[in-house]
């Protein structure tokens, strides 16, 4: 693969579209065909920390490399540091060529820090030289409306933003952080006895949980894990009931102590929410 400076082997296949529903899956998969590279379009990905911006950006780079295109990935701060150093040793044109020649340039975390000295001009020059010749993917914690002030000069900002936004695809993502999710969305270690909102699966029950995980994968949730299967029973019981319709259908209420099928479990949870267990565990295999 023709790639440089990819931190991790991040792919679209590994991206969890279910975690943050605001991620436009259809649009992302369309971009994954790399047709935007043929049109020299840009992709601008914005959103708060941890929602998957860098993952998506690098995944598009991975797809580009698989398609036979050249790609280069680096942080905005590193790009500007290299250009500043090049100004000092007279290699500015050579260094600019490194950032303007790849068919895809990925700039991560634009605006994480302010631009100083010649950095606005250097960034503008990269944008100008790539415009309608090559594609650029930029990720940022700042909204698009916050980018112009980074350039300092209104005229330069207008020229840069005009080129970035023309022929561009803007992905605005909201939601929880993958790295630091709320307590109700944190996954338990796989293979251990866990408690999630009153859910107490035994080690013997884990084999059935793994069976549910396999069913989730067959249902199209490729990143399904046993810990996620447990959460599904608590947070999305109606989905669990549909997935379990073909088997693995028994649940147990820790307060009531009775085994129920999926339909009975959902009805029980709806009618008696005050029970200690706000969900149901998958039962051990019956002999």
C-alpha cells in the first residue's frame, strides 16, 4: 500500500457506526469508494473530541491506498512545524512538494492550537496548490465557522475557505467520546463476571452471551462483542428480542428469579421496572 505516517491500521470495517448515530453512514461508505479522489473533492470532518474523526480520516486514507492512490497523513501541528523548519533551511519548495503531490493529504486536528507567525500563510499555500488538483481530508474539533479566524487575515481566510469548501463534503459529528464514554455505555472486560445496571451474568452464562454476540454479527453488527451484547439486553431490549427470535431466547430476572422467553422478558421489564435487575441475563444452556 502506498501510504505514509498512518498511526494505526484504522479501516471503515472497524468503525462502530452504532456508537454515534449522527455519523452519516451512507455518506461515509460512499466516500469509501474513493470516487471523491477522482473529482479532487475535499472531505472536512468536524466534531468534539473522541467521536471518531481521526478514525474516519485514516480509514479513507486506507481505502485510497487500497485503490492504488498515494496518501500522506499527519497532524496539522506537525505539518506546520515542518514547513516552518523548511523556511529556515531554504527547503520550503521541496517540503511543500511533499504535501502537495500525494493524491490524498490527511491533516488531523486543525485548530487544536492557534496559528502563529507564517503558519497561516503556509497552510493557505498548501490549500491553494492542492485546490482542484488533489484531495484533502481535514479533521478538526472546531466547527467550520471557526476556521476563518485561524488565518488571522480576513482576505486570506476568505480565499482559503473558498477553496476548501468548493467541491467539499462536510461531515459534522456529534455524540459521546469513544475513549471516554458515559458510564452507561462503558463496556465490561470480555470473559469476566460483570454487573451492568443490575445485570449479573455468571461465568456459566457467558457461553450463551457469546452465542448472542455471534447472532449480532450475523445481523450486521460486525463489531459486536460479548460486553456489548450484555448492554444490548439492558439498553436496547427490543432489538435484542428481534435478534434473539431465532434462538438463545431465555432471560432471567435477578429479583423475580424466573426464566422467561424474549417476549415475556420484555413485558416483565416494562411492567416491573422497579425490580433490582433492570435487564435480563442470558440463561446457561439447558440440559
